[in-house]
């Protein structure tokens, strides 16, 4: 794994429950991308389990802000 000096790029993985299809993925991606500093959202959809949402940003994100974005899309951030 590479270590980036100064922590300019932050990648955090979240678990999101309730996502079942591509439409869910699009909704969550859209809401998270509205957050300041987010550069990439990659979602591993797991319809029968918590889906894995990997968010890359140019600064660490406030978990509450990510949770609010996921909630806005109609889903729940599950505790890591």
C-alpha cells in the first residue's frame, strides 16, 4: 500500500444497507458526490448484505456528512 504524504487523499470504506439494484447505486453515488472534496465513489453492490461504498476525497470526510448523504438517498450507513 502506498502512503501519501500529508494525507491529501483519503479513501474510506463504508457499509450501506438496503441497496438492491443499480438505481440504488446511482442514488447513493450522486448524493455522496455532492459532498465537498469527494473525487470518487465506488460501490460494490451486495443486494443480500451491506453494500461496500468506497469514497475517495481530497480530505478526510465527516462521517456524519456521509451518513446524511446516504440517508438523503434513502439508505442507511451501517456501523463499520
